[in-house]
């Protein structure tokens, strides 16, 4: 189960921090990522981080967004700065790993709305 928090309404140039906590019978988490879906557009990858803390970002957010993780809390964060109206979207976290039965799993958060006003 993934629980997201931190979305909201912010003015252009502002900042928000999203959090996504994973719970359940988790043995290990490999990849953690954030996706977003803007109105009328397809879902796109925003940022991802693996177990070695290697990160990758969409070109549109490089230099503005930072993804990080806290393995002790099974939580992934997305720090968003210099937000622009085009960042308005529903943001979803995505987590992949291995459960206590040594089976791989992939889970999606419920989504959190981020709205940036101009």
C-alpha cells in the first residue's frame, strides 16, 4: 500500500514537497518513482531513484525537482521548486520491490493533485 501526501495549490515560482510511504510485507524496495498526468495528456515519468540512489529526471523538471528516498521509512520524496503552471497535474508514486514471500511487486499511489497558478 502506498500513501501519498503533500499536493496542493501553489503560485508560480513556489515549492511543494510530495511524500509517498509504502507499507505492508516488504522485504526490499528497488525502484521508486514519481509520474504525473496533466489534463488531456498521457502519464509521464517525472523522476525515479533506484536502490543505489541513482536518479533520472524528465528534461522538463531537471534542475527544479529532486527525488530522494528514506529506506528506513520506505518513503520516497519529490521536492519541487520553481513550479510553473505546466507542472499542474495529478502526481502518482510508483514503487517496485520484493515482498516477504520473495515475490516481486509493483504498486501505485492514489495520486495527489498539484495545481500551480500563474
